[in-house]
């Protein structure tokens, strides 16, 4: 049903153009390292879903038949996991086709786009420290490109909530159906649901609103692999979460406030007692969330025999400058080098050198290093190379504060900046 974000097209050294980069090949291969994955090239049926744990429906450009929708709903009710991936402004009609499924679970994709109110730029999600959904427990921050928003019933669990966002309705007179990506009096603003989940029968459903985030050129940017792993880990389970803990605490808080409101004025509790009650409820809510997350544990990891670690602790380089994302400051743009590692079957990750042992990459890339290396970092990198690792150091005459020699002199080499 989807003639967009293809998974069967290759992403290699000869494939270029929009079909190559707006492509889910890297997404497909990434999840295939943890799950047995297959493509559905015919209509969806109950017999096909009998051997399926998770069904991913992304960016459809054709409608689903009533029989297919009935099979999908029955699949979830009997314990299956369903991930629906949409995008902004009903692009290609995908929200219309997805809503025919999602509305059976009390959710729907709105025909809108979003932007950050303060900057009119890209929006960044960070999990709430007090309470967050288990799907995002390994995500530190996640940059959306342009999502739509979700309309949901009270039974839906908020997975990703955007704060300080603007939302504007689809404008079919503009390219890609965007508005002007700026706040107007007719636009909405505030908090918006960008990913939501619900348990339905014995199964689970999760909606995500920005398909571009998992395209080849975004898939291994900060937060994307962690989110994909978290979403599938959540959908591959049944029951288990103490969701009622939050509801009970909320009802207790409302009941207590109502009771305090009924107490006559002269005998009402002191402000200190009210503050104490509030803090107790806050701590209770936090502990309830920690209890819920503890039932999930860590997300299962796989071997990192294809990972390339791009250092961010010393390198003066940006690896995420697609669409003008400039939050990495004035660093040199090495996004294409970062993405191109995927074209030869590798998976890039931007990380600090202190994660070298944890990630165990096949190669480490240092680009225009500027800050000094610690003795432990030098020792770890030397041991890594001696054990078969690869180290690429890229420097520039523009890097007047280079610290590359501090490292490469240990290997009998030295760089001279020639002007």
C-alpha cells in the first residue's frame, strides 16, 4: 500500500537521488538485526498475521480494504503489536488511509504540521525526568523534522509530547501542503501529542507522526535508533505495565484536593501541610513510573560488528546538518561522510570516546580534534587498534587548535599544518 519510503531499494555507493535517501532500507536492516523481518507485498490477511508479532504500517499511499482493517484490528485484539507511521499534512493521503485503521483504537492523525514557537525551526523532544513512557527510556533527545499531531482519547498513553509548539492546518496550495511555518492567529499552539500508544485487548498500538525521521539520511542521527528499538520493544510485549498506578495517584490527588476544598475556612490545613501533601503525591507519581519502567528492564542489544563510532567529545564536526539543523554550532559539516558509511553496510553512531568499550565499533573516526586527550583515552585507543580496530583521523589547515598530534604521535606519525 505504500509507494513511499521503500524498504526494497538498495542504499549503496551507486544509488543516488530522492528515492535513495527518502528510503527505509537502513530502518529495515537495523530492526532485522534484532527481529526476523519480512515485507508484505500482497494484501494483509489474518493468515499472514498468524505468524506475526509486530505489524508496521508506514506512509500508505493507497487505502486498505475493510477486510484488511478487520484483520488488523483482530490481530491487535489477540495480542499483536501495531506501529502506524504517518507524516505531516496528510501527505499523499497517508493520514486518511492510516486513520481508517487508527480510529478503531481511539486515535487519529491530524492534517497539520508543527514547528517550534520560539525559533519557527525544528522541534526537539526530551523525555520528562519525572515520568516518561517506557518506549523512550533510552532516548536522551530526539529532533523531529516536521511532524503532524495526534488526536486521542483519554485512554491513550502519551509517548512523546511536544512542548511550545505551533500547529498549522494543511494548505493544499503550498508545496508539500505546508503553511508558512510561522505563528499566525489562526494557528494552534501549546502541547501536542507526537506519539501515542494504547493497549487494546491483549495487544498494543502505537502511532508515530514523522516518517522522515527514519529515512536513510536520518536513521542513525541522535535518538533515532534508540527510539526505534524502544517502540518495537514496547510493542513486542503484552500486559505488564502498572498503568493503573498513575490513574490511582491522579484520582487520589483530585479526591484530596476536593476534600480540602470542602473543609471550612477556619479549620483548613496550613500551607505547609498542602505543600507536604503535594510533594508526597509528586514522589508517589515518580515512584509509580519507576515501578512501571522496572518491569521492562533494558532493551535487548545486539552485536556491534558493523558500527562506526564518530567521536563527539573531541571532534569539531557536525553530523546532523540536514535541513539546516544548526544546533551543533559552527562546526564543520561532515553529515555526508557520516551517512555514506551506511552505503557500505555500516552503521554510524555519534558518541563520546568513553563509550568505546560499550559500543565495540569496527572503526573510530576523529574529525578535526580540538580538545586534549586524556591518558586513559589514548591508552584505550591504542589498545583498540592493537586488537584489530581501525582509527581514521581527519584534520584541516583551518583547525588551528588541533590536538591530533597528541594522539597520532603514539603511532609514530605527525601532522604539519601547511598554509
